C-alpha cells in the first residue's frame, strides 16, 4: 500500500512540472533511406501552439 502511495506521489509531482522544461517542438521533415539511397520513409513533424 505504501509503494502505491509513493508511486502516485511521484507521478503527480512529475506531471505538475512547468511546460518550460519540455524541449521545444521543431517542425520539419526527415527522410529515411535504404542502403541504395532510395527514400523509403518520410516523417513530417507539425507543431501546435497551446
């Protein structure tokens, strides 16, 4: 029972941290290529402001 209380306290403490400590979102595009140099996957990142 004590372990559950400790874990719940830790989770509550971590989720209450200010937003400023999170890394900023960087929009962009990233390509993954196979060994031959052909693009096999394109990943796009879009950031939304709160």
